[in-house]
C-alpha cells in the first residue's frame, strides 16, 4: 500500500514539475516581451521618464478616439 502511494506521488510530481515549469517560462517570456516593447517605444519617442510615457500613451489614445468618433 505504501509503495503504491509513493509511486502515485512520483507520477504526479513527474507531471506537475514540467507543467509548472512551462507555465513559469510562459510568464517570464511574456514579461520580457512586454518590457522589450515598452523600451523600444520609449527609444523611438525619446521618452526618458514614466510620466512622459503615460502622457504619450494617453495622447495616442485620445487621437485614435477622435479619429473613430
């Protein structure tokens, strides 16, 4: 009975560890891509601070909103 419990736990760990690793890797890549896009946008616009970044996003949103409406 004890050996059966150990073998079940071993199988679960063999499945859980790669799945958790894949999920973790997904979020790390997502974070890296998001930050890379932000950095490229800032470099293109010459933005140096977080406030300038937020203002440029709001300005772009308002321009798009006016074009649609």
